[in-house]
C-alpha cells in the first residue's frame, strides 16, 4: 500500500515531464494568441455545483464523482471536469460586468471514479477553454479552430472532427417526446440506468455505453433532423465558417456528449490510433449553464482536451518532442581548494543562466568524469592544483572531443559566448 500509488493515478516522472511542459506551453501560448486568459480554479467544490452544473442524470454525477464530507460536515467533490468551476467563478466574481466576451483557458487535473484502462484514469488532466458571453456561430468556430490549430502545431494528423447540433431546450423537449415514443416498447431491453433515464432525460440514453442500449438506439430518430430553424441556421453557419478556415469535419448525428448542459453545437476530436478510448477532446455550447448555476442568462461554449490521450496520440504518431537540454558544463575538481574555486565558478555561471553541475558527492576525479558523461554534459573542465596555480584549464567539448586551454577568469564569458554561438 505504502509504496504503490492508488489505482488510476500515475506519477509523471522526470523523464516524461518535458513532454507535459511542452504541450502545456504550446497550449497556453496558442490560447493567448486567440485572446484567452488563464484561470486557475480549486481542485474541490461544493458537490451541488457539479450536481447542478454537470447534471444529475450524467454518468459523472451518478457514478464517477469523488465525494466526501469534510470535517465541517460539508459535502465536497473533487472536480470531475473544469467547466462547472469556471462558470461558478464567472458568476462569483461578477465577470459579466467585464468587457464581453470573457475568454478563459485552464490546465487542470480532474477526478473520476472509472474503470481504469489505457487512456482512462481516475486522476487525469485536461486543457480547456471556456468562451462566455458570445452567442454567434463565429464563437463556436473560433473555439473549434483553437483545437485544429493546436493539433496542427503539434504535428498531429488525422484526428477526426465530428460535429452535431443537439438544439435548444425547445427543440429538445419536442424531440424527447419523439424519442420516448420510439423507445416506449423497447424499455425492457435497456439497462436499468437507461430505464430510469427514459423519464428523467431520454437523450442520455443515446450516449449509453452498454451494448444492449446502443443496439436499441441504433435506429432511433436523430435530434439533428428535429432541431428548430434558429438552431439549424446557427449550425449551418458554424459549418460554413469551419469550411472557410479549411477545417475538415464530419456531421455525426450520433454525438450527444456526456454532459447535461450542452445546447446547439457539440463536437469531438477522435483518434483511430489509441484504442477504444479514442476521444481526445470534447466540447460544445452551453447557453443555459450560467443561468442554471445561478447567474444571469449568458451564452457559453468550450471544450476539454484529455492530456493523457493527447500524449498517447503524439506517441502513436511517432511525433518527437524536443528533449530538455543537457547540462552546459560539468566542472570536476580535485581537492578542497579546487572545490572551493569550483563553487564560486558554478555560482557565477548559474547567474548567467549557464547550466553548470559540480560535484557534491565528494567523488574521486574518475567517478566525477563518469558522472559528467552519464548526465551528458556538453563541456567538461577539470580543476586541480596545476590549474589553480596557472589560472588556466582545459575546456573539453564532449561532443566533438575538441579542447581549448582557457584562462579561468574568462570561463564565464567564454561559456556565455559558446552558448550563443553553439561551439568552442
Ligand atoms: P469518455 O466518453 O471517453 O468517457 P467523456 O465524454 O466522459 O469521455 P469529457 O467529460 O467530455 O469526456 O472530457 C473531455 C476529455 O477528457 C475526453 O475527451 C478525454 O480525452 C478526457 N477524459 C475524460 N475522462 C477521462 C479519464 N477518466 N481518463 C483520461 N482522460 C479522460
Ligand atoms: Mg466519461
């Protein structure tokens, strides 16, 4: 127990972290270029927020939340996603009085009690965007285009964008009746959860992962064929804008998305490479959510991208991520006097942003050289009595084998210059 992380959690080890740093930096830089600002939200919220904001009939709320009473007897839940927290924050901090729209992005961990498998964890990470206060189709197109450009930047090819419209509450309530009518003589062959959903939220049945339910809904009437004129116009305008930007998409009448709050546009980016957990990213419009959570009516649209699945995809496409740079220099020293000089030189080099490593293990010179090699230091310098006396030392380029005798007084300037120019 003590030496094993809980099921569904994973350490991100140092030799993997650079990949995370890379995708995080690319994402935040791209979002900023679209005018989005970062928001950081708490890891836990009041349970009610998710019951309301994610929806009581969703798998997340019904089966997957990490909920507990804190020592003050409050029901607390670890965030299973980011949108509800962002919307809560938007309302709490009166962001509706800021210039609209409010454009936010986040990079969070999220928690769901799920069946653990490749691409499905209990602690996982999401990059997300929430665009609040804009109702035009252009807002939908903008949010989707962030993802398209992001994948493009990372060199990811062949992710499929599937898009649908699930209409507004009016078209949906009409459709719910049509769907219920279609399902009414099939109730017995559905899973118990869907039997319950039949009255509470029949649309959810379309998203059930149980095979017998998928069989039942296979030929069900599509919501897209029953949306109102306004929703239809909106959807067509979104597609037109995607086409103008050259972003390929498939209209997929089957997408309903797992969360209750979506209206109109819903979409997913799906991979064929990473197995059954192929949905790398999902999103959609949620025009009723802010009001549902206690704010003024405010349109919104956003997405959440699964970082673990993104990295699986990068891996499966053989995309290389720039590796972190090896240390610029290792300064080996022989004896205490040399070590003291080395201490000072290392400090001066680090002040100038040169990555310098020195011995802190009291190792022999032989062992120090071995270590310098292991950590892949680009340059090595050895300080012994002779070097101290002559104030000169041999700087060795470990990549080319070239050596140069330099004055210790010029070491710092030399290395700064080398770092700019790339060689001795
Ligand atoms: P799925 O259908 O795979 O369960 P979802 O509809 O529950 O996904 P969302 O709530 O839309 O997923 O979350 C957005 C993204 O977060 C997903 O597309 C996926 O990449 C990622 N994600 C969701 N749940 C997990 C998980 N348990 N482990 C890893 N990534 C996840
Ligand atoms: Mg899920």
